[in-house]
């Protein structure tokens, strides 16, 4: 009877570690997401658009600049 109980505890303790690793992975991903902007700040000059280009001007019949 004791060996059955010991085996049941061993099985349960092995499966109990699975949610802990899942929680750990979730917390690690959350931490990476929260700290991402501190490492890579937003730089608007990289996303600045200067206006329509030559292809747009040709398509809409405007003279090139």
C-alpha cells in the first residue's frame, strides 16, 4: 500500500513541475516585452515619410520635382 502511495506522489510531483515551467516561461516573455522599449527606444526619424514619391506623382499626372 505504501508503494502505491509513493508512486502516486512521484507522478503528481512530476506533473506539478510542468505548470511552474510554463509560468516561468510566461514571466520571462512578459519581462522581455516590458523591457524591450528600454533597450530599443522609438525613433520617429526612422519612420518619417517625406511625402509622395516619383511613382505616385507619375500615376496621378503631377510633374516630377
